[in-house]
């Protein structure tokens, strides 16, 4: 015969232990899920900053296409807010192209100004920006003062340096935001 007194109270400790184990598993699951969501948000911001940099390249190409004369200006760093020349390690002596007012051409905008959106989408797009400058394509020493020509042609090569940021162009800083730097080499056909 089995003594029923030895088994008395056995269910309560087992139930409490299972409750503690399941609570720990739940906490671990919530923690993993929230860190995954944060990681996905960071990746989304970086992707959107990349698209902003691409938008800068597109806008710079349009500017180049609409110009008649291109002249070299000065170092654009003092006019740039976040797309500093130091983000492009192949540049040494940087001379940006000048606009018709004889200023270094610096293009900058929020994505909300480029795309037609309203409400929450416009607010979201205003939180991403681009900034660009254009130079003659750097030579092998990183100088942008001498025109480089496309091999076999007389077409001059230009390089667009564009950066996208996950903040508006007025508040973006390299210490607080994701900045994606891109460059594109282009020629202009007559």
C-alpha cells in the first residue's frame, strides 16, 4: 500500500517551478523580439539613407545635363553640412564645380521635397535627406583639378559625391546619424 502522505503537496512546487520556467522563456522571447525590431528599424533607416543618396546623384545628373559651362571652384567642405570630403578616401585636393552664380555647387534637400506625399508619409520622408557636390573625376592622386577623359573619346568625366542621411538636412550630423556615401562617375554628351 502506498502512503498518501508522502505525495501530499508535490503538485504545488512543480507548478511553481513550471510557472517560473515559462515566465523566463516569455521574457527571453520578448527581449529577442524587441531587439530584432530595433535591428530592423536601423536597417530600414540605413536603406532609406541609401535611397536618399541615390536621389542626390539623380538630382546632380539633372543639374549637369542642364548646364552649358562647367568651371572648377573651391573646396566644398565649408559649405557641406554632413557629406564631408573625408567620407571619400580617394579625394585629396577637392575642387567642386561652380554654379552660374560662381558658388560651389552644393545640392541638398529632404526626400519629402522630391516626392509628392502628404500627412504621415510626408513627415517620414522629411526625416531623410541628401547632400551632394560634383567635381572633375579625381586623378590617381586624388586631385580634382585636371579634367580626366573617357578613354577613346574627348568626353570629360565628372564625379558626383552624394550622401544620404536618416535625418532632415538641417539636423543631420555624422556623430548622431546614419550617413551613406555614394559616388558616381558620369560623362555629358553634347
